């Protein structure tokens, strides 16, 4: 059993892919994550919630037939967010059911993220995700983002892609 930080791309897949519609690679990845977590609660951050909500709002707009969801969102953010009330409520419920620990943002996380931007050279968002994982004493970052493979203080648990 290990602590794991759940990156946005894993949660996005979890929410968007029903069991019958998920690909075999994702189902395998989800199973490996469940085995690794066992009884430990996962760790997420405010940054994950921000990224997840943004990506989902754009996906929900696309699902509703919007051919340019990014422009729609940028031009009418308040209107779009009000339209998403039902979806946002469902997202809130799903996050509550996840029963995850929320990583705090404090100066130690900021300083660690700044260091991870310099060495090993992570981008800002990935550096913050890694800092939250390290600060949360996680063994794993659950992510499809191979940039996390540069880390030596936490390992990436990603999907095995079939060829």
C-alpha cells in the first residue's frame, strides 16, 4: 500500500470513461492504481481541481455540440459556468467520494516547485504537482505525463500502452 498523487489526466479519464466505454489500456491503468492505493487515500491538490474543472467544462461544451468550446468559454465564462451547474455539482460529488487528502499550498511547496523547475527542469504546473506529491509523502504520481519520469523522489505510475 502506497500514497499516490492523482494527476489531472488520470481523474479526467476516470470521470469521462465509463466501464463499458473505457479502453483496455485505461482499465488496466485504473486497476493498477487501485491495487497500489489499497486503503491509503489518494492525494490531490487545488491545482488538480482547477485543471480538471477547466478540461471538463470544455469537454461538456463539446459534448453539447459546441465546435469551438475554448472561444465560447473565454467570451462567456460566467454564462458557461452557470450552464454547467448540474455538471459541476456532479463533479463536486465525485471529488467528495474520492475521499482524497488535499495537499496544502504553502511556501515549502512553492520553494520545492521552484527547485523542480530548475532541476530536473519540469514545467511550472508539473513542478507544482510533483512538489505536492513529494510534500504529501507519496510514492507515486499517477499520470500519463512522461515528464514526471525525470523525478527521483517520486515515481510515475502511468498507463501501459499497447502497441
